[in-house]
C-alpha cells in the first residue's frame, strides 16, 4: 500500500530556501524540479524560472558521492527531458538549448568564430529529435517526430551498415541542409545516444557521398572557444606502442606487435618522435616525457564500457605499483593537458567487446587537450598504420589536426577503403581560427 502526500508550493518554497542556505545542490535540484513540475502542469510560464534554478543546481551536483549513479542519471535525464519538452512547447527553444549545454558541458554558448563553422546540437526526446543549428547569424531550431528507441537502434546500426548511415543522414542532416549552406566545418554537440557514431561517415544517398566529402567534422565537448594552438615547434609526437601490460590482470588481451609498424610510419614524418614500447611504456614514464612533446599517440588496447558502471581505460605497461590501466577518471588528474593533440589508436577490448572511447576522449578534453582522435571499433594493424601514416604526413606540413584528419579520411575513400569510418575527432570547443594561426 502506498500513501500520496500533497505538497503545497509554499511548503516547497520553504524546503528550497533551506537547501539553498545549506548549499545542498542535490536536494535543491530535486525540489526545484518538483516545483517546476507543479507549475508546468498548471500551464504557468513561471515554470521556466523554476527549471532554470533546478538545472543550475543540477549542474553543480557532485556525482562522485552518489551511491546508485545509474539510477540518479536516469532520473536526471527524465527531469531534464521534462524541462526541455515544456520549454519547446512554450516557444522557449533557446532556453532548452541553454540547459542542454549547461548540463552536458557545464558551460555557456558562444557563437562560431566565422560563418564557415556551424554547430549542430542534437537532443532526443521520447517521441522526437530536436536539433539546433548555431551560426554567427543566429540559431535555428528544428524538431522532427521520431521515437528515441528507434533512433537508438538506427544510431547503433549506422556504425557498421551504410544503409543505416544513410537513414541517419536523412533523419539528422537532411532537414537542416538549408541552414548549412556555405558551411565547411561541422562541430557536433550531441545527445549521448550518438556516442561513438562517426557523423563524418553518414551517407547522403541522393548525392552518393559521405558527410566528410563536404565538411570537416568533429564532436565537441563545449560550445565555446578552444585552447589557443601551441607553437609549431611543439608538434613532435610521443608514441606509445604495444605496451607490456599485466597479462594476469588482462588475460584475454593479446600483445600488439603491429603497433610498432604504426609507430615507425609516424616517425617517417616526425624523425624526432620518441617511441615508448614494452615495459618502457608505463604511466609514470609517459608523464615524465610528456612536457617535451606536443602530440601523444597511443597504439594500445582500450577497455571501453558504460561510464556509469564500468569504467573505461587505456591499457599501458604495468610496473611494480600498478597494472598499467589508466582509467578515464584518472586522466583529469594527469598532465595530459600539455599536449595539443592526443590520438588513441586503440584496439577494441576483447574482454567487453564495446571499445567506446568517448568518455576517454571526454576526460582528455577536460584535462585541457584541445583535440582528440580515437578509434570506435577494431582496425587491422596494416590499415591503421596506413591511415595514420597519411595523417601525420599532412600534420607535419600543416600543423592542423582537423585538416590532416580530413585529408587522411578522403585519401582512404579514394583507395576504396572503409578504415576511416572507424575514427572520430573530438574537440574542446570552437577551433579558434586554427587555420589562421598555423598558416603564418
């Protein structure tokens, strides 16, 4: 038997004031959502202000102290979706966009630095996909009816199947084509539903080509200016290849001798690059060497998982103190922010079969790395060496990761190879006039 209690707005107000006085952001967000829900049910526009307060408090909650993190995140998502739905229904789609960015990046929105760069923000509600196109000239909102479960299945299939990639293009990009005219760079800020989906590989069945053939594509952590690029003489790579991890901890993972060929391919373009391999590729050694280099390239295993339950990690060499697992949660405390670019050329873990490195990329971006490139599925050694050989040849000339990445993708397409579809570029924010800086 359950008992229902009716709570008045006045009682909620007193509880909210008490939580605010105690800086209890967790209870403050829950109570503010409750008050917003009461007003939203009554159709009051005052609910927008309550949702504002609730989401601001939610963005300040320290999730590390929450026991059942998965349940909390599911509840947080449900409350946020209710707020977004109400805002859109009330014609306040700008508020909905602001809330999404605040929760996902703990930041605010700044417009792109030029008219060629466009941000695409996607958020999936239970029955529709919401999108915002952000350009210097304005923000354009779209909503298309589509169930979230169907969209999730399509997004998952699009990683492997070109037909599904074409369907996802029709769903996500075709309705926005009019707002993308004149753009050359797409910065994607998307719902976690699309984690690990390479937008560059979405296929336009009308033009018979991929998104990357029209745009530079990267996934963003924030919608503000990224870190200013480091000087061109700081682009020499530090390469980790086939580290000797603890086989007793990870008995199902093989060593990666093919990673040495990848390291040598990189060294052809950067002769001063340093290669750490075997037992010499521990976390401590990488940290000690890091300040002398501008790029970190890791050709190793990665263990991908559900960030709420199973932590993701990059597998480095073991030593007497640790197994060699560098968890995403640890990266924020490390010194990887000294790099201008980190490449995680990682094989998918044989133990979990997921290999989604998006939370590893997120941790690196949070640590101050402006750009991260990572693999989202298994890649054969020879193809990986060929792709990154192309990438680093262009990087050595341009010092522009986005341009080098796209050139390597296009070269792979011309070879009728699909290797390029397995890689994604993540960025900390707007490119901040990268091409102007690196062309001097």
